[in-house]
C-alpha cells in the first residue's frame, strides 16, 4: 500500500512539474510563437516561470551592465523572419512598480545569456524601444524579464517592421460629439497619404490595412455615443508605393454621453475628518465607464465641505 501511494505521489508530482514547464512562454525551447507582424501582447511575468537566472549577456543594453535582469520571472517569444528587414521591439512596463526590467532579442536559444542582437534594461519603468535588422529564415527569441529586486512585472509588447521612418506623431481628437470626432496627427515624412484604423479601446494593433486618409486629418462618423475608442495611423513612405511606416498609437478618446443640451449638473460636497483637505487625492466621476469629471484638486485645506 505504501509503495502504491508513493508511486501515485511521484506520478502526480511529475505531472505537476511537467505541466508547469509545458506552459507556452515559460522557457526558451517552448516560446510563444509570433506568426506575423505587427504583433502586440500584454501580460504579467508572474504567469510564467523563473527558469533562467543567467546574466543577460553582452550587447544587451543593460544599465548597469553587471545587473542580472534575467534574475526574476521571464517570458519568451519567438519570431522567424520572412525577409531581411529592420524591426522595432517596444516593451512598455505596465505599472510604476514594474521597474528593473528589460527586453532582450537573441538569435536562437543558444545565445540566451550569451549575446543579444538588441536589448535594453534599466532600473526605471520607462518604455524600452530597440531596433534590430533581422535576417530572413533566422529565428529570434524575445525575452522580457526583470532584475533581482523586482520578481515580476506587467508589460505590453509591440513589434513592427520599420520599412521607413519616422512614424506619425502628435495624434489628437477634437470636435467630439456623440457620434463623430475629428482625428488629426503630424507627419514626419512630409507624406500626403496615410492610413487610419479606428477601434474600440483596448483592441490590439491593426492586423491589416487601414482606411485611406489625406492631409493628416480624418473625420470619423457613425460612432456610438458614450463609447471609448482608440485610433492608430501610419504614413505612406512614398505616394503610391503601398509601403508604410509602423503604426503610431493608440490614441484614446471617447464620444460624448449626451448632447450638451441634455446634460445635468451635480454638486459634490467633499469633507475631511482630519481638517487638512484631501492631501492631493482625486476622485473620478464616471458615467458608462467614461470619466466626466475629476474632483479634489482645489480641496487642500480644512474639514469641508470643499
């Protein structure tokens, strides 16, 4: 009986161990496969393992260079290039506490912890952007990880081909109504033709062509009231070429909940038991999930009402 129980325990332990290591993205030899570009993914390295504790290697952009930014949890992606092309990798830490993190691009698993094709890591929570010239038929490993003082991080990853640059900037939305908005941007190429993609907020980067736009302005119509949207835009490298910059965005905006003539006014009375205001605190007022007011900025003294 004891032997049978021991065998059952060992079998169960083996199954649990196998299951943990079989999770896609946990290890370099079982990465999340990227089939095409552009690509976008968000995640938490806590959902993956800490199988690698090697120092990241040379040419990895680590600051300080001797800090081990693979000491925390890591997630692995893999992309096999279909052409010789420069590619940008943008990793945005997902919270102010997602510090001491890095993104590392390796040519194959054999180079993990040895040498990077591109990489960037440091102690802050700023966006990490690196570019590498990829070769057709070569497989590249993208590792997102953190240093020893930050075990896990939230992250957003965007990978795009850099067929020409720079991409548009200064995205903005104006003249917003319940069903329309004027969307604008700056071209950094002197381009006269662009493509725009309007999506529900939170959607991933466009996976196909957008809608043609000219002169850095697009009038979006037939939108839904009280809805959060985002838009992306890219410029055509040369008019008529059909080749575009990477997508710029997303820029978030929302349609109005109702017309101004149908809006109602409310009074919020703020109090504080410590008699010293809200000490910099703020409260957002939302309707249908949309922020319609933020209060508290003027309430700095007294017990209220503020």
